[in-house]
C-alpha cells in the first residue's frame, strides 16, 4: 500500500490536514497516496469498476466532510479504510434491497461480473480465485482481501474492523479453507 514512508511522515501529513492554510494541499496528497489501495479494496468488494470509482469518491468526500473529527488516534489509512469499507457494505446492502436479492444471489451476480469485466485481464486461476473469494461471507471476504491482497497485518485489520486479532486469524483461516475447497471443486 502506498502510504507515507514512516510514522513521522504520516504525523506531518496529519498536522498539515489540521491546519487551515495547508489542509487542501495535504488532502490532495492523501488522495494521491491512498486512492489506489483503497480503490482496490472497494473493487474487490463490489466488483464493478464504475461502482468502485463512485464509492472511492464517496469515501474521500466523507473523509473531507469529517476531517475535523479525525484526531490522529488511529492511523490515517485505518480511518480511510473504515470509511471505504462502510461505504462499500452500505452500497452492497442497498443493492440487495433494491433488487430484492439474497446475499447468495448477490454473490452470484458479482461472480458473473468477473467474467464480463473488461478491466480484468487475469488468467483462469486468478478468475477462479476471485470467484472463490466472492463465495465467502462479507466479513470473511473483507478479512481475506485485507490480509491476502493488501498484505495488512492483523493488528491493522483489527483497528479498521474493530475485531480482535484472534477473531481475525480464525476468520482468515476459515476463509482460506473455504477458498481451497471451492477451487478444488471447480478446477
């Protein structure tokens, strides 16, 4: 994940965000640093490029509107990921309700998007992995994506999701087992 090189750089960026005269420039830097990793996290949840772009914009809009409430107790990336995940989950719930879909139906629809996705140029194995991940319950999918694709530490995921490290490890382990089983069955 492209983030400030060290804690001191992030502290400097947060101080700039808190100063009216440097706030805008600092927020532009935040968007430059975090847009790509947050986009990919959102994209793995919603699958559709256009929806992911909209949710990324919503994430940064919400962050900008609530910047005064960010005190730096958590890392900036943690705060942004929380916003992005909440926006994504809200979007998915709204879509399920809008189309009167069950979670299983929505997972099926998301899996179909993978095949039709012109932005995805992966091979068959990558496509199979993406489909397997979509069969996971939302929470396991989020944990798996953060750990496997974003290579986040359990401690950081714990801060973002407000879950214990032990619960995250169990969730990730279950997710891996389900993915392995899915891949075995669909080779």
